[in-house]
């Protein structure tokens, strides 16, 4: 082997050894990193406990925080921790300047207390805090319960919400935002939305008002928007509705997805305006022209977002006519024109009807159902002549048949839509007769029908009309928690969990709406395979639209 070859071999061998050693070091370092990561969690817990004990002891505190009004609670805390954790405290505590004696001090409004930090010539900070030179911060608008959670989070990085009422947690959210504790603000929003949604829904007006005004409450605001869309009546019926600021109310009135009759939206808007003017006479008969003018000025920016031409004729007479002085003359004239002769042109702006929000059917499905109601040979393609007003939704109102009777009592012209659990079938029926919650009865009608709507698994919808007028087409039996279209489509008990709904061969409707394997033969007891439960259901009131 030549000298050159030996040299080359040694270089390669040394390089290989270097790689091996490096790999071993990397492996050792990686192992140490994993071990240190485990220890880091342990260090964090101890660090959190140590800082919490520092808070509890108050040793070397340099700031005194007074919380609440009257009988205040005093917290002895440390400015360096507050400044590190909260931009709000950092700004408040950084209002400090040097004087000629190298004394760093700040004077708070209405307070002569000064925070003193003496700097000797070697510029090493020595903190001297006599009892009469402690900086005092006053937070009268934050309760003791709320601030106690905040200060423990600030020191220890931990939050316990289990024992707090929901209203206190909401106050904690507001205070955390004021103190610019962004991490806590986000956590509290998710906590309220995920774990306390019922409380948010019950107080949606108060929550929406706050979220509308606070930019950082996006999670809460998105939740409120979903509630307003799905449970529109909740915000209008909330005890805090009248306290909504005008711009928040306008943002609601502009929405296309409010699931309420336009006449009700008008009523709620009038109520809000009256609440802003408590001196108006209680009885409308005693109102003067000046009283109407006062209300008109209050509602000036709100009334332009009402969909007047979507209000039913009955509601126009009962609800609009008494307040006609609030409307411009031409608008009121056009409302009357549409009410009397709907085909005549008008000059007022016609806002579009609010949109149907459904979890089950599409616009195409709604057009098809409307064409069946009108007994058309072909389905409507556009311009649905009917308004579908959502009355009941299982996931919102409950799945018990008694719920349907309670909500739909005395309401006629309804269509029920069912999404069958496990099969993706969409079944339903149209009832032109009123449902009655206090009366067991069966009713004959030639106008009802049942159906199965087309889906990915069903190419064409199935329509089944009444065939024999000698038999009852609608079974209205609230005492037995039973609602059915003869025995062709039967809904019993809790539609979601009891698995008692079924379709059976019958003498009333022209054809079955399910495949043969899921149709029970005509008997007193349905077959086991015909039984099904409901994933979701919706019931709509069907009303003719007012033509533009």
C-alpha cells in the first residue's frame, strides 16, 4: 500500500469515527433533551407553586391593589410579575420618571402614594418600600371573586372555574379582556361555548351586546350569531333585549337568516323603541302625534330593515296599521296596495324575504314540496310561491312527539321532514289540518300526502297522495304520543331514542315511500325491520308569499 493510499485510508477512517462520535453525541443529547422535557413539566409545577406562595405571603410586595367598592379587598403584589404577565399593568406601572435624586416614582390620580426605587451610584437597583410608599392601584369595577381568579392565574398560571357561577365566569372574561390577558380570554370563551352553552343561550342578548362591542370576543360572537340564526326568538325574548344598543339591533335586523315571522320582528322592534322612551303613554289610544314622532325618531335607522312585504295580511292590519304614523306615506300606501292587489307595481324598495334555514332539505326539495301542494305535474324550478317557516327542530326543541303537539297546536298547513337514522332517507308528510294537543282524533282529508325526497341513494322523489277518502288520513293522538299519516308513516314517542317509528302498508295513501324491505305488512304490530329512529326532524308552517 502506497503512502498516498495509507493517508487516504486514514482520512476516511477518521471521518467515519467522527461521524460515529457525532451520532452518539446527538443520541445522548436527544436523550438528555427528552429527560429534560419531563423535568421541565415538574419544574413548571414547582415554579407555579412557588409563585403562588409568594402571592399568599406578600413578601417584598411593592404594589397594593384595592378591589371592589365599600368593603374593599387588598392584595399585596409585585410590580415585576404584573408587568411581565399583563400589558395593562405594564402600561400602568411604566408611568415612572427619574428625578434629580435618582428616585423613580409615579403619582396615581387622586392618590399621593409614590412607588420609590432608589438607584445608588453603581446603578444596582435597591428596592426600598416603607409602608407609606407603596403604590396603590384601585379596581372598583372588578369583584373580589373575579380578581381572585385573575391574580392567581397571573402568579401561578392556573385557573379553577368549577365552583364559579356562569355569570361570574362571564364577568371574569370581561375583566380579563380589560387587563389584556389574551390567553385567559381565549380559554374562557372556549369554556363558556363548550361547557356552558345553555347559559349563553339563556342570556344571549346580554352576551351578544358585549361581544358586539368587544373585538377580542370573536369566539363568543360567532356562537351568538349561530344562536340568533337557529333560535331567533331567544334574543328578542331575552330580558336584556331592550338594553341592546341601536347598532347591535340593526346588525340583527339586517340578517337574512332570522327564523321568525316578519310581523313578530316588527313587534319586537317597536317594543325596543318604547323601552328607549319610558315616558310614552302605556295605552296607544292616548298617544299624540308628538308621541309617534318621538318613537319614529328613535327607530329611524331600524325600521328601514324590516321586510314589510313579507308580513302577512293579518299582521299588517293588526300590527302595522296602529303604528302607520311611523312609516313614510308612500311606503304605507305600497303596503296597502300589495295587500289589496298584489299585481300592481309599487315604488318602495322591496327587501327579499329572509332565507329558509334547514338542516335537512335543500331549496330544490322545498320547491318540489311546494309543487305537490299546488298539485303541479312538474316541479317548480325557481320563485317558490310558499314561505317555509320553521316551527320545530328536534336538535333544538326536543324529539318527543308531545313537543310537536305543544308547539304546533292549532296550526294548519304544516310539513314534517324526517332524516332517518342510519339510512340517509328523508321522509315526510304534509298536513293541511290543524294539529291539536288536547284532542285525540283521526281526520279525513284529500289534501294530505307523504313522501320520500331524493338523495344520493334515491334518484327520484316518491310522492304518495291520499287514495281513499273513506278512511282517515291523519291520526292526531297526543295522549299516546302518536302522530301519523294513517299507518303509512307513524311517529311514536321519542323519535330519536325509542326506535318505534315505522311505515306500514295501508289503504289510504297510494304507494309506499320506503323500499319493500322496510315496509311492514298491514297488521296491528309493525315488523322489527320496519322500525326506525330519527336523526333529525323539522316541521314548517307553509304560507303563500306576498307577491312583489
